[in-house]
């Protein structure tokens, strides 16, 4: 019996452990405020690799943002789900979500400082090629990454999923370094067609390499399976759409492979 157990033990030691996505919570600071993020990577990938920042919806840094970070890690990137509210704060009601998002959106210097703090953390990670960074954002986060592109942040690309497209500080020719992608729904009551048209005009005037995808019959928050739950609970005009979610994710993969090659 002892010989059998010893043989099994030696066999286990001889079989290499399967690689998997590693995820961990991290804390960093921005102008004295503690930010609580989540970083993910695949330990089977060797050497330094491109990285992607993931900016959360107006609900705050939650499991959905971490889910997207893990999905990006599975593609071979290092992904950091950032915290834009501070201390990992989350909203449990739309009133709080609107308040938290508004505090950041109305204070551009604070938003920029918090985003840059996350960029700094990601660039310092031992698995990251600091010259190859992109950012994606959902809802509130989509607006954030677009604004960071407008600010001229050193990103190869940004992608906004059902993020607001309006701004009081439009892109300036020669300032935007990132290529831009926007994915919205034609039936999104929060992002009307007029806003999409204005966004396109802004991008073209500034000479930005961009693409704006609009899905017919699709509503706000279409990438988040929890959208239907939020819609029912709070009477919000939200709806998950599996087809739009799948297509936009597929387009994102092509986009990131191109800009981060």
C-alpha cells in the first residue's frame, strides 16, 4: 500500500500544473485617495505582453468589470479593472450610481489623475510591455476612455461599449494618439442618434482613426447580462442583447490585435 501511495505521489509531482488566469486585487493611490483594482493575466504566456485597462459601469468596480478583465487575460493580455470612484466604492441604487459617476465626470483633472494612476500601475507590472496599452470601458467607463483619448493619453486604442459620446471638451486635431471604437445601440435612450452623429463629426474633424458601430434595435447596457435584472428592479431602459454582445466582443478582439501588435 505504501508503495502505491508513493508511486501516486511521484506521478503527481511529475505532471506539470495547468496554466490558468491569475487574478488578484490590488490597491494604488491617486492624489491621496486609495483606489482598489483587480489585475488578471494568464501565467501560461511567457514574457512581457500588451495590456488593457478596463473601466467599470456607473455601478462601480464590481464583478462585471473583473469578468471582462479575466476575458481579456484569457486572450493573452494583462488586464487591469480600474477603480474610478475610490476605495472600490459600488452603487446599489441608480441615484448613488449617478452621484458617483457625476462626481468623476464633472471633475476632469480628478478623472485624469485616477486613470493615469491605473496606467502607471499597469505599466510597472512585470508582465507588461509598457509601450502597448489600450483601454476599454462600459457605460460610464466608455465615456471615461473616450475622454482619456481626447486628453491625448498614450494609448494605442480605446473602445467604448454603450458609453456616452458627448463632451464639452471635444477632440483636437493632432492630440488624440489612440485609435477609437464605439459600440452603441440604436434604441439606447441615453445615447440618441443625434449624439452619435455629433460624435462622428467630432472624430472626423479631429482626424481620428475611429469607427462607430450602432446595433439596430439594441438598448443601453447591451453587453451586461445583469442589465435585464437592473431594468426590472429600477425601471431603467436597459436590456442585454446576446448578439450585439457577441459581435462587439469579436470586433474588439480584432481591434486589440491590430493596435497592440
